[in-house]
């Protein structure tokens, strides 16, 4: 029920531009949510075991967790506390969910706006011992917002995500699984001509599995949002990916 936690936003992260793009993604989500009602939030999301209310509660608490990270505090008090907060907040009515999502996003935006150039270059600690540069956080948060907008199942699909975001998330996910011992060697051929490699290193005499398709189809598969619909593979089946 998560989006990728490992990997980084990449060496080309521009935190100022990424923060502006994050605001756009957040505003788009809030606008879509205002068309719903309380009953819609109680309905199942596309994430097993979670209602739409669970998804929104997670997004709000994730924003506050990233504020903690920027302040040098633990991202969450514990895994149990994280889950308990989501369960506590999931049943709330739409008005409460909207206000929480809006204000928590504003707190994170304010915390990021206070960072100087030097502070953006600092190393921060996320969950489970994962570390990254502070400059990665705006894009990490945008991944949360964009993919969970899709997970809500309210008419926003993978194909609706901005192309610039999808392209970058594809590269992010390639890094996420690069060298992973449980992922066989994969060569991804993107329909725009790019070739990305991921998975473990090929052994002697071993060939990488070629997976081809659009950036959207590849991101859907890599993030566990699809079963690989729209992709072709040189093997009999697509390589298995571990849960995120």
C-alpha cells in the first residue's frame, strides 16, 4: 500500500521546480476530491484493504512525516503508530479529509520554502534507515500524490499523469530495482527510443529480458499498479517484481 521508498529523485533534482510541480499535483488532487461525497470516501480504493479514506489519511500523515524529516525528527514514531494514525483518520467525512490534506500539504510546503541552497544538499533519513538528499523530498512527495490519486479510482488514471512526471518516475523506478537480487536482468525499451536497464547484473551467458512499451505502461508495471498491460516481453512472461 505504498509507493516506492527506496531510490532517489536522481542527480538532476531541482527542488524549487519540483516543489512548484508538487503544488500543481496537490491542487489537482484537491480539485478532484471536492466532487466526491462522504459515501465515496468509504468505498474501496484500488489498494487492497484500503478505502479511499485510508488513502487520503495516509497522504495527510505522509506530509507531516516529511515535515518531521526536514526538522531532523524521526519520520514516524514507529510503524505501528503510522498504521494506527491511518486507521484513526480513514473514516472521517470528506470535509475533514479535505481540510487535513490541504493544511498538511501547506505545512510541508512552508517547511520546504524555508530551506536554503545548502540545506537542500543535506542528507536526511527516511523510513527503515533509508537516506537521501533533502532535495529529493519534493519529488518523493509528488510520487505519493500522483500515484495515490490514481489509487483512489475516481477517474484519474496512469495515462492522466503529466508526461514529464511519468518519464522521471520511470527512471526513478529503474534505479529502484537496479541491482536487486530478486529481479532478473531487465532491459526496458521505451517507445520513444530510450533504453533503461534494471534488475540484477546478468550472469555469464545470461541475457536480459527485454520489456517494451510506453512510459505509462512501464511505470504502471514497475509500481505495481498494473500487471504489465500494454507491455511485451522477450520471455514467456514479464519478470516478477518484489512488492514495494
